[in-house]
C-alpha cells in the first residue's frame, strides 16, 4: 500500500469501481475470517431479501449497517476500520528466534511492533488506538507450509510472544495472509534464527 492515492476514501464512500472491487474483496475476506462465513453470508442474504427487486435499492451504507448488525461488540472496530475509515496497519516483526525443546517441539519467540493510522481525504495520517485487537500470527516450515496460524491480541507498540510448534520453523510473522491493509506488508515477516 505504499503507492496509495493521496485522495483515498473510505470503502463505504468509494465510487471508483476498481477501488470498490479491490478494497471491498479484502474487507469482506477479512470480515469473513473474523466473524465466520455463515455470519457474513447471512447478513448479505438478509440485505438481499430486505431490498428484493423493489426501490429503494440498497446502498453501501445499507450494506455496512447489515454487517455491523451481525458483528459482535469485540469486532465492531473492524467495521469502522474496513468500511468507514481509511485505516492502515503498520505491523512488523523485529525479531524471530527458535529454541528447540527436550520434547522435540520448538518454541518460537517473536518481537512484534503493531500500530495503525487513519488517513483523511488528502492523505494526512493520524494514529489510531489498538486495544487488544486480534491479529493472526503464523509460522512456516522449510517446505513453505503454514504450520501455525492463530489470532493473538495486540495493542499499540512492541510486544513479545512465544508459541510452540511441532516442526522446525523457517519464518514467522503477523498477519501472514494479509487480511489487514498494511502500509508495508513485507516487514510483517522475519526469518527465524536460533536463539542465543
């Protein structure tokens, strides 16, 4: 997202078809992951039923209201971040180490910095608070297979996290499937080195 336009608008206000399709698919994919596919599909089905072939036709605001109505309180921030504001994450791994265990498993310790900003219509960024927001953490083995994927709570700033995996890890990071719009997604990962 480094080359994003200085005139980015929230998804709910997007009129450009390319923005609605690209950003919209990312937002719905993320929401489906957090809420569950059945919940999101149910909200969409209810919206279609409510506006079935009769004016007024639903707007983006109606869609967002339908999604917000089925979103639990702990995930309401996602509706705001994904649809109502231009929110960018700045998540990065600053260290990733592994320590073999006596039982044949591996402890992976990650140092992660998390932050998010909101951008206005001209590209001015303002820090936005993160308060125990759940974000995926992933670990890959030498074959490139995801051997660990689980959501963990993060707040603003640096945090350390140790997880246990069954296979030797090669790389690890935050938001491995890029569900959140990150300013620089390439720094979400780090090669795992042997702990000293």
